[in-house]
């Protein structure tokens, strides 16, 4: 009897583990102005590295840009709190280009689509709680 209970417990735990491994975030990126370059994204789990292009993200990637909207699906993301940044790398140089005043010349967006004033949003303005499979809409904004 005790042995059967342990076997059942193992199967139940494995079931929860498999569910967590298949948990995803599906991003719908809208307002893409053209099909040049790539849409790049990064998922951050802490404020310290938010908006870094080199380190500190738990997942990052890119897909070929398409005018209008695209979907990006990430897998194996544990349930937690995250902030997501996206930008349209039209010239494929892997960075957000700016003009001489520091205004981005390529499109960008963030989870929760915060209102932007001067500079990028804070981590806390973009944080979402991911539970199981999560779907988000992020609108790309262009200033130039």
C-alpha cells in the first residue's frame, strides 16, 4: 500500500513538472510599420537588468518582421513576474538606433503598453504575472 502511494505521488509530481515545462508566453506584436529587419524581444525577471541587450534576461529572441502584426511564442517559462521589451530592428544591427537627441528611430514596445513620457518605462510599469500559458499584446510605437 505504501509503495503504491509513492508510485502515484511520483506520477502526480511528474504531471505538474511536465505542465511547467510546457508553459508559454504568447506575444502578439502589433503596429509593425514594415517588413524590414527583425522584431527582437527579451523577457526580464528583475529590475537590475531590465532593458539590457546583453545579460539579465531569462529568454530573448527574434523573428523576421512582417508589416502589421506577428505572434511570438516562448516555451518553458516558469510562472513568475516578468517585464518584456520588444523592438523593431529595421536595419538588423541588434540595437535600438536613436537620433542625435536620443529619440529612438526604430519602433519599440513593452508589456502592459505603458504610457511613455521622457525615456523608457520602469520595470514596475511593465511587470506582468505569468500564470500557466499567458497571452499578451504589445503595440510597437514609432517616434520617427
